[in-house]
């Protein structure tokens, strides 16, 4: 009977020892890498996936030929934050805000809303009436229609004209007697307001450039 280990037995034991060491002490075999690459996938919650995509994948912006677009489409193409529905809602609120500030002589609000030239014009009108002991008041009843009638891109400035049709009372009050016309009824007033904003600005507010009375 043959005793001890043969050369082949020694080789076999060495191979087994290497196999056991790599399996149980953290060393991967080449075949293991292939298996892990296929199966080791980490799943993120949907919210985290979207954040990772935003950070790692930069969207490719296609160059748009603005000359082939309408004025409103040009603004949308250059200002990704612009939404027509939101703009109309904001313009409607701004109409009310403007006349509230005018009635209350809120110069700070007017200055923030108006372009410098328009602000000076309005303040001059207010002061002229005050010198006569009078003040203008506008009481808004209902908005019949608010719509964009024109839009254009002038350089990097977006310009939008909005037509307002509003039922309102517009009257001059005597500051001493606080008297105003009696039995004043609502009247339909149509105006076009011109709003402007730089498409490169982080400030999303629009400035009122002018007001044109139609009726």
C-alpha cells in the first residue's frame, strides 16, 4: 500500500486551498467579476433616480431658428420658464394690484411694478391731482376678458401686449370733502398694457412699460 501524498495530491490540495481562500476571505476570482457585473444592480427610488439623471445627464439644446417662429413662440424658445397660462393669470393679478396701489398711494408697489419712465409719469399725475386737492380712485368689479394680442422679442427683451376688458368704476374724489360722484355705475373699460422682461434675468417679474386706453 502506498503511503504519503503523491505529487498530484499536493497540487490538488494547493488548488483547493486557493479556491477556499478566495471564496471565504474576500478575494474574487475572474469568473466572479463577470457574474457580479450582471446581477449587482442597485435600485433607487424614483425621486432619487430623477435627481441622479439631472446631475449626470446634461440635456442637449438644439439651436432654434427664431426667424421662423411667431413672437410668442420666440419668447417660449428663449425663456423656458414662460408659460402662457401662468402669464395671463399674473397679468390679471397685476391689474388689480396696480389699481389697489394707486388707490392707496403705495409708491413702493408702483415702483416695483412700473418701468422707471412710467413710474415717473404716474407719480406726476398723482401729484398734479393732489395739488388740486383731489385723488383718482378705480374700483374694479369684474374681468370680462384678458388676452395677449401681441408678443415679440426685441434683442434679449421679451415684450408682450395684453388687452384687458374690465367692468370698473373710475372717479375723482375731493380730498377735503371726500365727495365722489353719486350713483356711479360700472363702466366697461378696454386698455392695452405693455409688459417687458429680460429673458436672461433671474427675476421673473415683468415691468409695465405703458398703458393705452381703447375705450
